[in-house]
């Protein structure tokens, strides 16, 4: 077992203690980031005159060889090492000799791991943004094809007013657009380099931290060395953004599960995204949607886990912070998989437009419009509300829609009703009349889609 300390110890570490303390089992995925960070560190050491040009080149060549060999599978990660940092340093020293031991000059594992995790997370923020963007593109395609697909809009899961499928999807488009804004915001705030903070109090070597930062694509170095090694805010922010993304996907999944049910049949999930039952031959279950909804819990779990881990830690680094990794990695993997699968499910889903329109026509979603019609004929709104309520009750008894009542029946409720009533309460009219910006009306929707398209390109 390779450990980076031991000089002041007189006894071997207990085996169980060693295993409990080790992090290589999960931080090995930071190897590319660890090497990238070391490559930049070596250049900064060279600039400070701590390494000669020749030494710097040899160390960098050694580091690049390790990365290549690990990625090619010819150098297995030795899991008896304490962590990924010890592994890289021990292989380097084996390969290039004594010179390898100079790599860690002016650096601590505290700023090293802070850097590795930040580099890893920064890439994941970008990757998540790209996945959300792909989903937005899939949503846009559905919206553009369905501006005339009428469906009931719901409140309390009860049919409320008619909308269109494009309008309904537009709501999710907005949620996910905000998610991208959150990611961009996190990226901007986290994009500072902690390397050079040392263990906590900086270092006595004249390291040009601005150089390290720029070599690694950061906007600059972090501003306080104690904060640099103990800050995991960026990770909490990212987990929080991922939790909100998952919450959005989960709500969408819930709707898709309902819409895919035999009672609704608004959509049909593609066979490729459904699974069967081992006992009931007729079943085609929306498992992917259910799993995405279910996995939301573990992403929230990672956020709450880390918030709780961080809450009592005094400055600066404490080993508690090693616990920032497993839950975060799991949350990042989970959210990425959910985004990928959800996008595929939406892109392959069949929309049953006729079922949606029939549902919108059958559920008195035009009752508000009927009341508005009476208002236009001079009836005060409160009276109109009562009249239409009585009409709905009568229709429920008859089992018909408002516009299935005859003119005679209609006049029995209110003698101000004319032939133009039928046109006024048709689904087309009800949607068309909702002309306010942000509404489902055709003009508002056209302007909205144009804006969405410009946003995506
Ligand atoms: N494995 C550690 C972590 O993930 C690396 C930093 C160790 N630092 C230390 N002082 N023991 O946090």
C-alpha cells in the first residue's frame, strides 16, 4: 500500500482503518483531472524556478504517459493506494525516478482534491447543459407540430380550460430554459482555480496562481486560501440545480404516465421505451417514466447528504469532505442518464390528437367562455357564472356537452343566447380567443415558437 505520509508514525496503520480512510475506490474517476491539474502545477513550478525546464518536461511526459496508459487499459489503477493522488505520484516516481518526488512541491492534497473535483464538476455542468438543450430541441419539435392540437388544460387534475399540446409543452420548455440559466450561473461562479491554496494557508514558494488558473481555463485564482480548500458551495449549487431538473422531469413523467394510461390514452409510449409484465400478457408499462420519477429521490438525497455533511465543518479542510464524492458522482450519473432517456422517450412518443381533442370537448372546458359570451350579451359576470353552472348541471344529467343543447334548451337558461353561441364556445374559438402573450392562442403561440427557435440556435 502506497501512502504519502508515514515519517512521523511509529506503527503501521491498522488494515481496517486504512480501508475506511481510503478513497481510491471512488476518486479514481478523477484521474484525468488530477493529471491535468498536475501538468499545470508543473509549469507553474517551472516558472517559479523550482523545476528546471528539463525537469518540468520530464515530469509532464511521465504524467501524460500515465494518463494514456490508464485510458488505454494497460495501466490498471492500483486500489491498494490510499487515493488517486497517491497512485499517480507513486507510478510517476516508479517511471521517472527520484524526480517524480518533486511534483508535490508547494501543493497539498487539500488544494489538489479541491481542484480535481472542481474540474470534474465544471465539465459535468457543461455536459448537463448540453443534455438539457437536446431535450429542449425535442420539445420544440413536438410544439411546432402541435399548435392546433387541442387538449384540456387541468387544475386540480380536473379539466379546466382548453389549451394546445404546444402550449402545455411550452410550460416545460420554460422550466428547462431556467435550468440552463441556473447552470450557466453556477459555471460562472465556480470558474476560479483553488490550486496554490496549499493545505490552507498558501505556500512559501512564489507560485504564479494566475498562470495555473489560465492554463486550466479558469477565469482566475480563488481569493482566499482557507475558503479554497474548504469550499464545496459549487457542488451544492450543482446538486441543487440537478435536483430541480429532476423535479421538472419527474412532474413531466407523472403527466406522461397518466396520459399513457388506458383511461386517458393521450399518448402512446414507444415499445422501445416500455416494458412488459412477467405475468400479465396485456401489459405495456411506462417503466422509464416511472424510473426517472423514482430516481429523483436519490438526486435529492445527494443534495441533502452533502448539505448535512458540510453543516458543522470548521475551517479549513477536514476529512468529512471526502464524503462529497460518491453521492455527487451518483447524482451526476443519474441525472445525465435520466435526461438522455427522457429525451429519447419524448422523441419517439406517439400523440393521439383526436383523443386529446375529444377530451377537451367533453369536459366543459368551454364553460368560462360560455359565461364570457353571456357577459358580452349584457349579463353581469356573477349572474352569467350561475347560469352556465346550471347549464353544466343539466348537461351532466343528459350526458352531453354545452354546445349539444338545442337553441330552445339554451334559451330556457337565458333568453339572451343567440345562434352565435355555438361558434363562441367551440374549442377553436376558445383557444383562438386566448390571445394574451404567453397564452395558447395561435398568434401568441407563433411569436413564442419563433422566440424559442431563436433561443435554440
Ligand atoms: N481523499 C481526500 C479527499 O477526497 C483527499 C484529500 C486528503 N487530504 C488530507 N489532508 N487527508 O478529500
